[in-house]
C-alpha cells in the first residue's frame, strides 16, 4: 500500500503525545489511503514496456470510455486533476468573467477557486443540517428572492451581475438533492456543473452522480475512492463541450503539424501511465464501494447510541459511497469538542481530520457573495472524519471505535 509509510512518518512527528506503552496504541491508523491490489502493476508495466508513458496512449482512451460508461454519459475527457477538470468545465459551459455561480460554502476550496480562475464570482450557499450538502431551499430562496429576470437572463438584484450556473458539490460521497436544483436550472436557464470529485459511484434516485447536470467533474487524487496518483475527468452528454474540453486541455492545438493555436489552451493532460492505473482501479470500484459502505455501517451501529455523537446519515434519495466517514461531536453531551477528540485520537496513532473551513470564512475568498451561511460553521466546529480507507482492517476499526467510546466514558 503506497503512501502508508509517508503518512505514518508525518503522523508520528505530529504526535507529540504518543505513548508507546499504551497497549491500544500499537499501529498507526491513517485517515484514508489508496487501495492498490489489482492490475495496476500489469497495466503500468505495459506502458513502460511499450514506451507509451506520456500524454496519449490506449489507456487514456480506455479510461475515458470506462468512466463515461460507468456514469452513463456519452463523453469523458481526462485531466491532470479534478481542479483542472472544474476549470475547463466552467469554461466550456460558457461561464464568463463577472458571471455568478452558486456553490456551497462547505466544500473543499477547489471548486470555488476554479470559479475565480475564470474571473466569475461565487455565491456561497449554506449547508443543510441533515446530510451536510448544499441547502437547496436556500438556493431556491436566493434565486427567487434575490434575483430578477431581465432580457432572458437572471441577474442578482444587489450586484447587477448575471447568475449563470449552479455548482453543487456532492461532498463526502453523498449526493446532493438534485431535483430542486434541476427545476431551478430549467426555470432560469442556468447551467449545472456537478462537482462529483468525492462521490464516484454514488447514486441519486438510482442515477449516477455526474449524469444529473449538464457537465460534471471527478478527481482521482490519492485519497479518493479510486486513484491515479493524481488525475481528473470531465463527463458530459454535450458533444461540443466534450470536444472543446479535449481541445483546451491539450494546448488548443489547431494544426498539430504546424503548431497553429487560435486560442489559449492548457496542458491539463492525464498521462497514459496514470490512465493505466485508473483502468485497474476502475475494475475494483464496486468492491471498494461495498467496503466503504460496510465501514460506514459498522461505525454507525457502534456509535449511534453514544451521547453527543451524530453518525453520518444517508438520505432516502441517496446511495452514498461514504467516501469520507464523518461524525458530529457535541462538546457538551460528549464531554469534549471535535478538535480535542482529534488530539486524543492522534495521541494513540489514529488519524482523523475536521471538515474544511467554510469558504465564506476563508481569507482567500474575501469579497465573495455570502447567502445566509448559518449552518456550515456549526458543522465545521463539530465534524470529525474517521479512518475509512477501503483496506481498513476490522481490528483497526474496532480500535477507533473503542477509543471514541473510552473517551466518552472517561469524561
Ligand atoms: C470537492 C472537491 N472538489 C475538487 C477537488 C479537486 O480535486 P484534485 O485534488 O484532483 O484537484 C477535490 C479534492 O481533491 C474536492 O474534494
């Protein structure tokens, strides 16, 4: 399992409280590491043996086709990472500088950064309390109450800017409630760009995330359910957008012989080696989802009766992949807050982490528009993600659970 040794070393350095005499503190349990146990070696060796190691090759085509088939869309375009995929998706969807894009405040920062890359503006929408996804009622309220229809376009009354897209992020492996967003998009001629980077394999009412909006993005970063080391994918049914995405991600070459470029492109290509790894990982995706869901139900069963702990939930519309299993810790009822629990677990070599700082609190996005962000900060204070690698051993998961329960008893 690559990545294990580095993570372990970093964590040992961080864990100044580690006491080797603690009988439970035998082995480091990382938060979420890759699972590499399939055809990765065979496929990557094929790249090495044939010399097809760089930005074109049969594995790139195959990986794109497999992801498109899996999601149930016509086209997939691979990229160097998920952030690049989001950047290009916004461009091909026609988002212009100064347009506004609705996006959740409770997300890893990448989609909000991508909106700024193209000179558009995020409108940060709160999370909802139950599943921690973008609050679709607040999206509706913003569009209905704060915007007006003018010359066939929706405009923000306060800023005067055009509102052009919604960028829902399916966080932590759980789908957003997409129906109200799709209705709003139809009503106001908005584009939906799904950030499905954390949720490959998740379903919304039986449909794969990534197939619900106009265009969607995935990430194959090392902590995702499948990984190519680093990598991303744009998926869409829109043939023109897919063609444009391929063009822009491959340096916008108009004449491959004479090197004619009519537009500024990007070198956002995935290599054949990375795609080879992706093909091998895709073969085991279903097994990985089963493992993630099993880990989640074990945590939920073991922690649901613990005062002050709220386990991660799944909506009735959702088939979650529980990419990052997360709990809420109520300081008063549990006896310590999430950060104190993080430090206690770190002291016994168990790696956990909080959710992201809500983007409306981030100095990087001072000046972003903020719409009624009341819940996200509370979730950020209470949330703690627990070890949930696909390969997490039952004995290790038991140890995590025991420590969380012991800490509660000791208060
Ligand atoms: C919600 C979200 N969007 C985008 C990204 C960016 O993906 P990448 O790291 O592959 O650039 C990530 C994670 O890494 C993410 O969690």
